[in-house]
């Protein structure tokens, strides 16, 4: 730990270096995604036109077209709206592709302040954070968004009301949901590292489980782009399940590595 101490100016220089490398990676992935922005627009229409269905006879799940929303098209109400939405979709897509580089640079910045035994978690950290974020984004895109859009756009619509969506409102709605779910799915990693570094114990987390449920609904209310309880529940329930998964994983790894860590601590003190 003594060898890894650096003055503030070196910390700021290292931080700038990591931010620049992450931004360069993001710029490269953004440029590639922007070249395929038209395909990305077609892809982001998927939750609007399809929903997950289950066949009782054949016992499998599949995506079925929504009859009422199949012909729905996006419109833009300002001259530059479609262009800015292309940039926004490309930026978020580029961010998803650049995640391994971003998480790698984040780890390289914080690793000098860790013990040698803690630095071995670099690869698991980068892999798990990337996979969990993409898993949360995919869960939102393929399951939550089709269900939410079917409910919201099909509620009391018919001869009197007809949905006509602005591309700006639709893209913002989808991207906010996707980013929020991607961030929420990082909860098991956060819990694991908090318990591994001794900041909080699994017993404390399990003891305050009822407060975590309340916090999940409050947190979901802030993250979801709409104020209704329906979308709030769609996010709060996965958060509660991920909280339990984080506790469960922390307990398993604690049992497996405790004797190992005691030996490492003895070597470090020598």
C-alpha cells in the first residue's frame, strides 16, 4: 500500500488518462454505430411492434407481432429531431460496446489503492459488470419494454384515441428504461465488493431486507421515466431479486475464500 501512494497531481493525471482512453473508445464505437443508425432505428422499434408470448401447446416462448401497434410509425415534430435521435441512439449503443474498456480503465484507476489480494478481481470485475449491464439492458428491451408499451399504448385506445409517437419521446422513453435497468443489474457486483472489502456484512444486508424492498420501490420511482406504479413495479421487482442474488453470491464466496484470505493477510503482515 505504501508503494502505491501517489501525490494528488499524479492521481489527477491518472484520472485524466483513464477518462481520455474511455472517451476515445466511446468515440470509436459511436462512429461505427452512427454509420448503422438506420438499422439501429429499425431495431429500437422492436419493443413497439412485438411482445413476448407463450405457446401452451408447444411449450415454448416466442415474440409475436402486436396487431394494434404493428402499423405504428414514429414521427418527428422538429427539423433536427430525427438527426439528434440518431446521435443519441448511436451514443448509447456505442457506450454499450465500449463498456469493457470503460470498466477496465475504471479498475486501473482504483487498483493502486487496493491490497495485492484484492487486485486479482480485475478480470471478474470487468467481465461481470459488462455482462450484468448488458443482461439488464436486454431484459428491459426484450421483456419489460414490449410489456410496458403494450399496456400504455393499448390503454383505452380505440375509436376515440390513437397513438401517434414522436421519435424524440419514444427514443428517450426506451433509452432511459434501458440505461436504468442496465445500472440496476449491477447491484450484485456492488453488494459482492462491499462485502468482500468489509464495508458491510451479508448478515447486515439480510437483516435489513425489509428496508431494501422499500428502498427498491422508492429508487424505481426516481429511475423510471413515467410516474405510474406499473412501470415502477417492473423495475422494483428485479431490484429485490438482484439484492437477494448479491447476498447469496457473497455468502458462497465468503465460505470458499475465508481460509485463503487469512493466509494472505498473514503473508502481507510479514
